[in-house]
């Protein structure tokens, strides 16, 4: 899967990695989460990174997955991101230790908010056609978390069945209060149809009205490349 976006401001690129760690390597996988960004030091061009856990079976519930995790990396250039994917020992080790592995190379065309103070520069124009990706993440106020999670299941169930959704995975830095969703869609119109209707719209409105989040970020991307396998589906 690939598209060619129009460059707008700069060449920043996001790498989003998904891995289902093999049973024999799960202790190694947990150490990656414990170390967090410290496990990604000294990578050329890497500006910002997160090592993320996932919900059970890659889903969105409170039950954590013992094997599935993600990695988010913001690079200063397309060349740095491509070099990381092509030759980094981090990528190689994840591939060797995972039953499933998928890697997306993304350029941002829209971003609101921040992640630990880091925002994403807009580097591409909104695509006219073709696939798009979205990342939604939030730091949920502890006192508001029970109310937030009342709205989450209907919205997440709707995502799994949404028209045009190619891939959807729940990710997070910490159970219950630091959550994220990554998805890939056939088109902008399919993504917007989900975002602006039904249970998802109700969840967004509830979050805004009740001030659930201490910080949030809503980003949309042009996929430059998506390769690998996730939940039995092959991307190339």
C-alpha cells in the first residue's frame, strides 16, 4: 500500500510498528515496555518515541494483551525513517521475535493537540483519494476514567465494523488512563463517516463536555508504506 503525498512544510515522518510477540519472547517484549523510550536511544533522526502496550487480542478493552504491542517514532526526515526500517536492529529484533509484524510509514496531514508536549508538524496535503490513517491518543484524568470507559466500548465496537476500516488497534502507555487508537481507512470519507456519527460522535461529545482529558492528540496521516501482517491480514 503506498501513496505519494504533496510536501507542505517539512519532511518529518512517523513510523508506527505493531508486533505480536512470540510466546518464547514475551519476557523480552515486556522489558521493552518497561524500558519505554530508553530502549530506543541513539537512533539517528528519532525526535520522539513511545513503546506501547495493547488491549487483549489487539482490542480496546481494559484487559491487556500479553503479547501485542506497538512502537511510535517521529523522525526528522523520510531518509531517517527509511533507514530505521531498513537497517535498525530494533526492527530486525521485533521481526525475529514476533509471530506477526506490521510497520507503517506515515506523513501527517492534520494534527490537533499533543503527546507529552510533542505535536506533529503537518508535512502533507489532505489526500484526494486513497488510504488514510488516524491516531487518537489521550491522557485520561483519573477521576474521570470510570465515566470515560462507559462510553468507550460502544465506540470501539462500532470501529471494528465500520465501512472502509482496514486495520484498527488499541494501544496505550498505561492501563486505564493513557490510551490510543490507530486505524487505517480506505478513504477520508470512510474515516469521517465513522468519526462524525453514532457511538464515536457521542464519545467525543461526552469527552468535550465533561473534560475527560488532561492532554490529547488527534492526528491524520497519508500512508507512504504499510508492510507486514496484522491479525491475519497481509499488507504490502
